[in-house]
C-alpha cells in the first residue's frame, strides 16, 4: 500500500462512486505545493559511536599525513617556493575535478567519499610514495646504480598502489555506494588528481622556481615555472588520472559482479595495467635522455599514450550514457507495478530530458517542485541501480537481500513523496491516473475512458498513480507483480 493511501481507498473504488462529469480523485499531494524548505529528503543513516570513531580516525590519519607533507615540502622548498608551487599546482585542479564530477551527473556520489578520495591521494598517497621513493633512490645510489631507475622500477608501483588504496577501502567497506565503472573512474580519478596536485607543487616550486632562483635569479625561476606548467600540466596533466583510471575500471567491474573470481582478478588486472602504463610513461623520458633520441618520447607519446587517453575518454562517455539508459532497462518493472508511469522513465533516460523535467517541475510547482524533482531523479536512479544489482545476483546472503528490500522500500517511499509535489498539477495535461497498464483519463467533454500508453511517452509526469501492491524484495517479485493490480475492473 502506498503512503497516505488507506486500505480500500483505491482509484477503482473511488471512481465507482464518482458520478459522470464529477471531479477526479485528488492526487496524494496536498492541495498546494509545500514550501521549498519542506521538501522530502532521502533517509539518513544514523551516526553511531563506532562509525564516529572510524570517521574520526580516518580524518586524523589524513590530517597527520597532510601535516607531514606540508612540513616536508616546506623544509625542502622554502616558504616562497612552496607558495608559488602551491598556487600554480592548484590552478588545473578545478578543471580536472569538474571533468570527473561531470561523469557523475546521473547518480552523484556522496561528497564525503569524493573528499576522502581526493585527500587520500593528495596526502596519504604522496606521503607514502615520497618516503618509499627517497628510500629506493638512496639504495640505488649506494649500489652504484643511477637514481633515475627509481622513476621506472619503484615509483609506478608504489604510487599506483597507494593512490588506489583509498578507493579500494571504499569498495570494501562501502560497496553499496559503487554503481559500476563510472564510480571507479570518479573515485580513482579524484585520488589521482589529489596526488598530481601535491606532486606538481614539488616540481613547480622545487625543480622550477627554487632551482632557477639559485642558478640565475627570480626571473629564471619564473620562466622555469611557466615552462614546467606548460609541459607538465597543460600537455601532460592527464597522465596520473589516466593511469589510475585503469584501476578504477577494475574496481568498478568488481563492484557489479557476483563472481568471486572476477571480484579479485579485475582489480588486480586494473592495478597491474595502471602500473605498466605509469612505468612506460616514466621510461620514455629516461630512454630519451640516455640515448639523446627525441623521437622515442615523441613516438611513445603519440603512438601509445594518446590512443589510450582517447580510448579511456570514449569509454567514460559511453559509460555515462549507459548509466542513463539503465533506468530504461530496469524501471519498467516498477511501471508495470504501478509505482511509476511511462513518462517518468522516459524523462530519466538522458540529461537533456532530466533538465526538461526540472524546467517542467518549476513551471507547475515552483522552486519546491524543482528541488523535489532533483531528489526524485536521484532516488529513481538509485532504485534502478539497486534492482540491477539484485538482478546481477549481488545479494547472496539473506541479510543482503533484507537490506536491499529495505532500501527499495525507502526509495519508493521517497519517490512517492517527491512526485507528490508535481504529479497531477499540470493544467495543460489531461486529468488521469496510471494503473500500471493503461491511462484512465477524463476529457474536456466529461467522458472517462482508458487509453493505452503511446510508444513514445510524453515527458515528464502528467498523471497521478493508482495504489500499487506492497513492496517486496527486489529480484524476488511475487506472482502478479508484472500484471494488472488486483481489484482493477475490466472497464473504466
């Protein structure tokens, strides 16, 4: 039974008592749109003392690593070089972060997890990598080997492993927050962006400004900062996110499969590929410098890295569209059950249609309708991902199936509350109800009759819904779930 709809108050029962030409039953929403501040929200998880202690420990650990990096860089570079390197390194960060957030438009991840991944890469990963790389460089020097081997034999492995460790922890402890490869790209990409930002401080402030000032003065230092910025950030700024995105693909595959072997092998394969790409990238300038042949760097960049970069971008864009099409594949189950109407599913299938739905909600319900539509779109996408995961067999244990059923019910209740702000309020649409199979519409002449849905639904949401059956565990639909509602008459 839907919220705010008592038993025995179904649409068919009410319509049976409605005289010809009478008014259609009111939608479940109040007679006037609620105030914007009263918009419903997704249910929040209670912060127990165990979760609080874990959160505090994570924050303190990242803060300690940030303090270590600030002290180390400040002591190594000096205050002036550190400040210049910091300012120059921060400049590309909003652009790179914006690109990954653009990928995450359909089902935005919680801000706390995005911040965790970014700060993990910026401070934890850099602190570990700096310590290990310096130790390896000293060992190579003691053995009479060139310290440049560190960038080829050590740095790719330790850097990729530490960058990926933060997202891996999220996958282990917050697996239900992973919707697939897109989330893997976002989490790992942000970790890599944070890592690259701090690493660029060292290059721009140390190898750029400080070295130039020591050799020829401030003007040379400024010139070297500009040169390094152009080469390292404008031309090759995608390098770290590209390498770590390979791990993100593996983690995303592991998050959406029920095969235990794939869950283990996919992240390992992605991490190894990231390490090989990173090692190859570092090997190119090393060989170029050792042989004096510039074509090695040129051919390696154009023949290897550029195709991989554009291939990864193409994959990310395709996955972004796939996440929108997922609603078209899974949510029709809820349409047939009467929880949603066909136009709603059509309005979720692309970002353009979602924007049009928000504009429509603003027209019929004001600012409160827009906020409710945003919440509705997020909840509907989460519902599609939840059902897709159930159909993939991700819920193996009874406790997982019970949790999925509970989350499904919470999402359906939230969707009901959100859509009450705008459903049935459009004066330009016919008054009617969707029963899971057909529309029951009242026309201007007062006649009432059922109408089959068109092949191409008219978006976004013109009608209210009849009462569906009770919620059930996703993936274990009861008999009649895909059929008409019990009690619906054969005539209107």
